[in-house]
C-alpha cells in the first residue's frame, strides 16, 4: 500500500501475507489440474486444498464450492434467468438479474415475503447493515460478511451463496459460488467440464491458492476477536464525529451492522467532494460501493432505504480493517471535522 491511510476496506482489502506466499508457491506448480500425470496431480492437490480451505472458512463442504472469476460471475451463474426477487439495497451484480421489489425500511432491513424466490445480502457494503436471513432463503450475497462476522453456510439453510476473495485479504479476480448439495447449476461457460461441470475453463490456480490461504487466515482472525477491536474503533470514530457535527446522520446505526462500516450523511456536503478532500488529507475513503465510484449518481441502496437523491449524494463511507489503528481513526476524524467546519462556515 502507499502512504495514504487506507479506510476503504469494503472496496477491497490489502493482500494478506499468507495469500501472497501461497500464490508465489503456486506459480511454481507447472501442471494443469485436469491432467492425470504427476505434475497435473500436484496441481489438482493444490486446487482441492484451497477448495477445502474456503469451504471450512464458510462452514460448507468442499464439493459445494464452485470457483469463479469473482462474486459478479458467481451471482450471474446462480441468478441469470431465474426470476429471483431482491431489494434495492443489493449490489448491482445481484440487481442486474433479479426483480427488484422487496421492501426496505429506513434502518436498512429487508421484508422477505417468499424466501425461496429471493436473493438477500447478508450485509450491505455501503451501510454495513446485517440482515436476519430467513430459513429457506434461495440465495445470499455473503461477500461483505465473509471473514468479518461468524456464520456457517450449512446452518443458514441457503440454496446458494456468493463470495469474493479480495474482500478478505485474497487476490482480485477470484470468487466462488457455494451451493447446497443436490442443487442443479447450469454452466454458463461451457467447455472442458471443470468445476464438476458447472464452470468450464482451466482453473486460476494462483488466484485460488491465494483465496484459500486468505480464507483460512480470515477465519483465524475472526476466532481471535480481531473484528471486535475494529468495532471499538468504529465507535470511537462515530462518537468523535457525532459530538461536533450535530447535523450528520449515521445510516443504519439502529440496526446490527458489520463491525467496520460507518456510513454517514452530512446535508449539503457532497460525498464526492468529501472523498476528494479526505484524499488530499491522506485518507482513502469512499462515497459508496466501489463498483459505482466515479459515477455521479445517487446511491441506489440509500434511495431504497428512503433517503432522497440529495441526501444520498452527501453520504460518505468509512470502512476500517484489522490494520487500522486508533491514531488513524482520530487523525481522520480531526481532518474530517476541520473540513466539515469549513463547509458549515461557507453555508452560513
């Protein structure tokens, strides 16, 4: 990472040391996992070890894991053409394939009438709001919750779950679809029959190795209580801002949230302006989902929660990580409050 104070962990995470080491080792594995000779078997063993690591971290079984190029492909693999229903707070990778008609309240909680025909996120990338997933839910986007909160795929009662490596310290460009045993998944990429015939194409062995190592390390950190410390830092941040910026609204703070995520709206102060001012101060934050950054449009998630376009355009997301220190949080709060004071003075 560069010298900027990185506070945008929901967009992507720094590559874990364990993932980097696993990827470097995988570069020396010559064989194709589909080959039956010794080098091929060595590659296959590496592939299956990583599959087992991801499955264990998710509370699933190895044969339930289908490796993909990322969460976006995993969403398309399970959702395309199925007519599932979703809410407006979902990621665009989900909304693109679903009927968007599930209601959301001001706290970010989704009303689910027919779980068997719905795709509902475990946690929102912008607000951090965690959903109580009902028994029998068809599909869940587990991407933001994976590694930050305890859950087990086998206990959730899902038909399928969507995950990504780079949200928990793995490499970009690799993800997975987790499926309940016996679920039929029609391959969209057809060819050599890899991934048990559900996703053709020679596997990205280097990325998969990094994913497995990152998932294992993330699971270890979760058990060690790392994210409880992060949640304390989030409270320090929000309390510092709330004490002096009385007009600022903390989105979803009445709901259960991811331990690292704070989304707040300061009326009249554009989120994109805040991002630039924070960047000039040496802090990397976001005005919303990374997949939407750079586009001048209101957050669909905040609109679905009942915030108007003007309010949504004034949102800032700060997402912390295990490497975030209290001094980072306090320096950010002081810089943000200094800029907020200038903004207030200009408005009169």
